C-alpha cells in the first residue's frame, strides 16, 4: 500500500471554487485502477484549507494517478489559486 496526504491552502474567497473542482477530481481519481481511497476533507473553521487522503495499491498506482489526464487538468486548474501545497507520502505499513 502507498499512502498520500496533500494539504492545500487558497484564499478564503477561492475556497468554494477549489472544493467544487476537488470533488470532481476525487470522483475521477476513485475510478483509477489501484486507488483504494481518495477522500477530500475541509475544515469549516479554516476557509481555504483542503486535505486529501489517498491510498493506492502501490507506488506504481500513484505514479499512474500523477500521469492521468484528470490529474494534469486538476493541477493546472487549481494552480492559479494555490497559496501553498504540501504532499507527504508513506510506503510502509507498520
């Protein structure tokens, strides 16, 4: 298994735009071979903050996700709104 955690920060005024686009992205990502979990989260007390929790069968499945057209489109669509983006991965289960 391969786990990914992504946090995004956008201006509060762009929060709804990011949420709407992220929900479409999540739907497409969940249909990918090797994607076990793809869950976006939002904290109501932190407008502009989004957290993605993703689990893939292995690193190859995650790499395929990064190469997918819907990933490329999403990345390009949200880039103008991002203040920060942080990606953390784990590849070993305890």
